[in-house]
C-alpha cells in the first residue's frame, strides 16, 4: 500500500497532462518561445541609423516650427484698417504660405521623429508617403516651369500688378515691392507711370501722396543725407518724362526681374536639387529603420 500511495501523485499529474487540461500559462512557462518571440537584436550600425534619422527629422521639425511661428506672427502683427476691416484677404496673404509650409513640414517631420524613436511602421510609412508626395510635386512643378515659361511670365506680371494695386493695403507686399525696386533700381511694372493705377498714388486721389511714387523708386533717396527722404517721390507723376527720369528710375521692374531670374537660374536649380537630395536622404534613413523593425 505504501508503494501505491507513492505512485498516486505522479500518476494523477500524468493523467492531467494526458487529458490536455493544463493551463495555457503553464505551457507558456514551460516553452516561452511558443508564445513570446524575442525582438531582433539591432546591430550598432542600425542603432546609429535610427538615431541619425531621429536627429535628421528633428532638425526639419525645428525649421518647420520656425516657419510656422514667422507666419503666425506675420498674420497677427497686421493691424486692421481704420474701417475695422482687414487690409488684404486671408487667402491672398503672403504670410499664409509660411503657415502652410510650417504646418506641412512640422507634421511630416514629427511623424518621422516618432517613427524612428518608437520604431512605428505606421508612422514611418506615413513619413515615406509624404516625402514621396512632396518630391513628386516638386518635380512636377519644375517640369511645368520648363514647359510653360510664357504663362509663368504672364503670371509674374499679374502678380507684380497686384502688388502695385495693394501696395498700401498689405505691409508684406509693401516691403517686397520696396526691396525689389530698390535692389533692381526700377519703378513700376513697365515704367514709373504704372503707379497711376494705385488708388493712393493716382493724381485724382485725395491726400499728399497724389501724383507720387514710393520712395524706393528714387535714384537718391538719401539726397546727400543720412536719413532717407520718404517724400522724394512726391509729385513725380505730374512731371515730364525728362524731369521725372532725373529723380526716379524710369525703367520697369518686369524686365529687370525677368533678367535677374534668368541670371539666378543656376542657383535656383542648385537649391532645388539640394532640397530633393535632402528629402531622398531622409527617405532612405526611414526605409532602413523600417527594414530593421
């Protein structure tokens, strides 16, 4: 009887195992490899690639946030006109481009940062898709510029004309027009007479600026002084061509800007190529990290 009692516990456990009534946790403890697979060990090179991808996207995230901050500051810094309305519609505000570019860059770079840090395939695939989409749009834009140069010149002319019309309504456009006229030594679109289309500089407009042009059109805005004379262009539209040509630049900015763009074609192409290469490097790093997951 004593020998039979010693065999009973072992026989009962054997019967339980044969009946298949063991708990899944017990099986997992006996053979953990069946339920839990060990994550693959990354090589030192893979760790370096992951950290580099994180820092790469972090840099572009900071740049995107900077663009976004500049755009938001530009939108908020513009005070309303005396009538209480905004000087320029929000849809045509140049600062809106900074806001959109900052939002897009920040969102994509944040996905790349989190995807590289957390090894998330979903975020990395989103990052790759966004980078490929941006690259495709850039290539498409470059092809359109090459194939539709005449339409581009017309669009640039219309943009300059719009800047002349809204010169006093938008501080950003005013700053842009002044910088172009001052650096290229030009005035107006075709000539200084184009400023007659502006409601503030037209000869029939009320106020002291009637029949005038901006001070950035003047050949010598300092007038041998140290402080620029903001009234150097007053009354120029009422003068003759010869007299006005001695005070302001008579040539238009349309031809001057076109010549400047043609001269900077190499630098523009180099900048676009650099941007595409940077995006390609970011995509390759994301692909490497995605392959190691």
